[in-house]
């Protein structure tokens, strides 16, 4: 059994970035993925500026932008009246980042790109169909079991998603709650930009049912839209996925004529692991935290963690300051709570507000923020995670 420097569990976008960053630094890395292929279900696409900076440092940015869509703005709408409330423009971040925009690239494309690069590196191995089932560690090493095989390493990165086996094996609590409603993602070729005059990223408030509407490139690069809706708490899966309910939802979003190519129903949580590290094992991405997708922050924060952790492991594996690893949880856990949990909960509340006066106040606040250059930029610094990235560097 060949001992590795780093074992990464889970070839989602976070595990793949972690593995690639560690391998590019010259360390012996093995990436273990339970499935036989990358999960291509429609999930994250919105890639914020600090994440684009990391993707650039990994050498993937040209390809990443080629297979995605650049979105400079996002908009808030009052859905029932189809009135635009406010628009925010990432161009206001010019000078703060090399990338004053987001790129809408589906997360499976990043995982594919990362794996392709890993396969070209002599110090990296990728094993699909390798579900990690058990973990043991002592002061010197970690042993993972996947099927009949055992893997040994100096360090392990658990990037195995929300139901993380690594987190459970470490007996780390996943603190937080699950929302009573679920989120339905309708993927459609209907052109919302042409029909409604919306941008590539839109948050549509409605006291009955909100919509988060955005455009992605698709694997064929021909473009498609994803409309995310909350379900009713008393709605069964069957009901929510029925053609009649899907058509009615599209009609309430002013697209009664739209057809769809894919449907997905998700449970949504706000949870943060009590610890991001135990001994030689670290949690990254959804294994460490989950949140509702409104605002496009979950995956972005996971990639920031993967990059940060890879830098720290590099320092330690080069024989320098081992105490640097203590900073990982101390820095990352509070940043996730303050920037990802708080913002996504606030984003959801803003869209679903029912009380008319409070609803109007929230709209007015958005209008005022969009009209004031200082507040506009400050809002974007937070919403893009640039502010949290700066905090991570300063701390
Ligand atoms: C509808 C929706 C829209 C979203 N939109 C956005 C967005 O725009 N921006 C954003 O930042 N975030 C968004 N998110 C969140 C984003 O999808 C997740 O944060 C992201 O998938 C986390 O990536 P990950 O690599 O940590 O985990 P995952 O993508 O879940 O990958 C985990 C991997 O680990 C593997 N695995 C699991 N168990 C094992 C095991 N025991 N052994 C080996 N492998 C294992 C799995 O097969 C999987 O491949 C969205 C989520 C949803 C549901």
C-alpha cells in the first residue's frame, strides 16, 4: 500500500479543486469518488469573482469562461407585476478584482476540467467507483477504506458533500435546520430574456411563491434557463413534479407557453459542521456546510476553502509551520456563518416576504442601495464574497 500525502474524498467541484491545487503544488494526491462518473444534475453555476481568481490560478479560466456565460448584472423583480425593482452591476467592482462579473458555468464542467488536468499529472491519481466507508487516524497517518481497498495518507480532505461519510465517521455534528419547503428546478429552453426583458440572473419576489431565474450555457453551449421555485410545504413530490403544476409555475412566472427539458426537486438546509477539522482530517464544501442556493454562494465558499486548505497543507508538507493548520477552522467556519448562511437566509426572506408594508420596505431598501454608488459597491462586495476573501487574508 503506497502512502500518499493527501487523499481527497469526493470528486465534486470542491474535491476536484482541492485535489488539483494540492497536486499542482507537487504533492502525491489521490482523489476517491463513489460514483462511476461526475454528477451532472443541475446545481451550482454562478461563479463569483474571487472564485474566478482561484480558477485562473489553477490555469482553467480560459476554458471555464469559454463553456459558460458572463453575467455582469443581476436584478430584483416584483414577480406578480413583473416590475423591475433594482439592478446591481459588478462593473462597480472594477479595480477590486480582475473579474468584475460572474461566470455562469455549471459545476460538473469544473469537475470534468479538474479531473482532466489531474490525469495528466504524474503525482495524482483519480479513482471512480471508490466509495469511502470507514476512516481511522492516529498521530502519524490516516487510513481510509473504500470497498476492499485501503488508502493511507498524511492528510485527508473530506469533500464528499452534504451527507458526508467523512464528517459522520469523525462524529462531527451538522448544526442547523432543514427548510420545510423544497426547491424545484425547472430547466427550459424558453428564452426569458427575449420574452420578459430579464438579465441572466434574476431574483423574483412574490408573497405566494418566488422564482430565482437564471441562464446557463448548457453542454451544447446553446443556452438554457433554470427557474427555481419553492414548493408548498403540503405538496408531495409527485404533485410538484406533475406537468400541470410545472406548467402552472411557469405561467405564474409569465411564461405559460414554456416547455421544459429537466426537473429536479431538492431538500434545502442551513447547516454548518461543528468542526471543520479533526486531527489530520479536514472538511471542505458541502461536507462542512450547506445552505439554500439563493445568491449562488455555497459552492463558491467551498472552493475558497479548498484553495485555502491546499495552501496550508503545502506549507506543512514542506516542513514549515504545522500550526498553520489550526487557522483553517478558526478562519473558515465563522466566514461561512457570516457571509454564506446569513446572506442566503436574508436573500430567501427578501423574496418570500408576505407582509405588504415590509415587502415595500425591502423593495425600497434595494432601490436606494442600487442608486447610491457607495452602498451599491458595498452590497456587491458582500454578495460576491470579495469582502469575506479580504477578511480571510487579513485574519
Ligand atoms: C438547485 C441548486 C442550485 C445551486 N446553485 C449554486 C450557485 O449558483 N452557486 C453556488 O455557489 N452554489 C450553488 N449551489 C450549491 C452547490 O451545488 C453545492 O455547494 C456544491 O455541489 C458543493 O460541492 P461539493 O464538491 O462540496 O459537493 P458535491 O457536489 O455534493 O460532491 C460530493 C461528491 O462526493 C461524492 N461522494 C459522496 N460520498 C462519498 C464517499 N463516501 N466516498 C467517495 N465519494 C463520495 C459524491 O458522489 C459527489 O461526487 C446550488 C445547489 C442547488 C441544489
